[in-house]
């Protein structure tokens, strides 16, 4: 099933927001260390509200641990690079893992080079960036739409 991953998240509110989103949509969320905050941070809890206890998430100690677990899946990075395809032109698959880079620095070159598929959200060129949680939600929504997924009883179900 479609999954979402956060690579080295730095802002607890974004992580809390995406834990809440994952919980509401029945999406698995993978969190890849290191984090820029303690997982017990009040801001994380405030943004995630009481949804965090229902979220399906896993914390990975390293990118390599995450990559080993997802070896049979396509990793799709949200990246602003020139080689990236517009997110709405990409054809998503049910076993894709959408991976969002760190709010402060995106991905390390070493790790990004290991992710073959890359998508970007088209923006006005003079604008620097979108919020990481908003970007993740936009791309996740496009993937869910293409795959005709809907939420039923807290789980995504292909129609």
C-alpha cells in the first residue's frame, strides 16, 4: 500500500501534522533519523493532537535501515531538481513510498542519488519553497487520486 516517509525531519509541527494526516488517511508513515527534535516534543504532540496514537508509523535509525525495509518498493523523492518530473505528470504505483526531504536541507546527495524516481511541485520560479507538510499532502493527494484510493474505516482501499 502507498506510504509516506520523512527524511531527517527538523520541525516537530510538520511531523505532527503528517502523523495526523497519515492517521486520518490510513497511510503508513516512515520517519528516518536523525530528527531535529525529541519525539516527545510538545509541538509535535500539539500538531498531531490525539491522532498520533492511531497513526501507523515506524522510526528508522538510518536511511540504510529504511532502504532495506523498502527494497521491494519504488522510492519517489519530492525534489526541486531539474531532473524531477512534475508531480501530476508522474504515474504512481500502489507500492510507492513518497519520501520528503528535510525542511532545512532536503536530501544528502549520497541518499538522493539512491532514489531513482523524483517529482516536483511546479512553482513560480522566484519563490523559494513550500512548507514540507503541505508539499507532502499535495503529492500524496495526487497519488491517491491517480490510484483511485479512498478512506474507509481508517484504511485506504483501492476501489
